[in-house]
C-alpha cells in the first residue's frame, strides 16, 4: 500500500521532469543549430509521449506486482 502511494505521488513530478528534460535538450538544439524555436517544439512533441509511455509502464508494473 505504501509503495503504491509513493509511486502515485511521484508520477506528476516524474512527468514534469521528463518533459522538462526534453524541452531543455530541444533548447540546446535550438542554440547549436540556430533553428529558432523548432527544437523546443520538438522537445515538447517528443517529451509528452515519452512521459506518458513511461508512466504507463510504471503503473502497469505496479498493478502486476500486487
């Protein structure tokens, strides 16, 4: 029970960190390739599916181990 509460309480923070890292990497690509805001946009577009998929995997493993 406590493990479940711990994982569920950290999901929002985990989601924000994953998307934030992707946006940061997109910003680095913007600066390196001088492509305007397209790197950040790519970071957002790639960050959300990555975060959703990893959150799904965490929840699925949580359900199977109970």
